[in-house]
């Protein structure tokens, strides 16, 4: 089954404790991207990757890091989480040349205390 | 600055009552406009891609259209299972990897 898998799905953590949200896709997609979704602000792009070893900032990259060492994986790293990073996070992927036709994961709800 | 605005924020319809959702955009050059459906607690699900003014796409009770400044998602004779949040997004030619989403329209269809 074609899917984008995120882990963890739910996480409560404390300020400053580094965490990684993993994302893996099994569709051999070139493009991957991370979004956060907040009430009243909609979906905002954090980082995206056009292909392996190629990443670029979206609209809200501050406080986040990503890496793309393999085609299927695109982890999101919060080096020192803060309460304003409490949000619902989505990873998504799409085939080459069609970054707008995204397959989304189920989401990861993160709470930073 | 590239921008996407959706209206209305929320829409309540009776089953069978047709209506339209609006997505207005401001980009230097449009590479593509995309519609998604999002159910509560789920990730968005891709519906349509539109590339140029005048283009139309249809799927069951949904039809998406595109002009030079906006897109409409027409819902004909909706059913309760069409209840969801509908999102539009644009990809500007200035940066092919960036996508900008609108805030969405939450549709409720009552039986």
C-alpha cells in the first residue's frame, strides 16, 4: 500500500529536549516536504526537498532542521523545542515534477511544555 | 508576496444544495493550483491540479475551475459525506518547490 509514515504520532515533551520526527515514504517519490498546521494559520511549509541531498527552506524554517540522505526518508529535527512549536505536523511526498500533488502522512501532534 | 485566500471560512449546506468555494491567489507566475480535501484527524487528500486559466477538472460532485486570479470548487448536490475542510494551494514559478496553502473552507452538509 502506498503510504507516508510518520512517527511518533503523538508526543509531549519539554522545552529544550531535542527530538526527531521521522518520515518515510514507499512510493519512490523525489519530492518531500514538512508542514505545520495551526488553527487560524492553515498549513505552512517548513522545509522541502526536491531530491536526495537537496533541501530548502519553506516559509517557517526557524527552529527546525532536516536532512535527506536517502530518497525514502526525510526526518524533521527540533534541536531545542520551544512551546511555540506545539503544533500538528505533516510530512508529504510527491512524484518528480509534481510537487503540488502531495501524498500526506497521518500527522504528528507535538506538545512542548 | 505570494498569497492565497479562501472564502468563506465555513459553509453549511443542506443535502442537495449546490454551492461554490473560492480560492483567490496572488503570485507573479502561476505554475499550478491544487485542491485538497481534509477530514478531521487526517492528512489532506489530493483532489485536482489546474495549470492555466479556463481549465476545469471534475470528480463526482466536485468541479474545479481556474481564472487568472481565482479558482472555484463547485459542489453539486452535496451529500453529508462531502463534509470536510477543502484546501487550495499554489505553486509559483519563482520557486518550484514552495507551496502556499490557503486557510481552508470547512464545509458541513446536513441531511
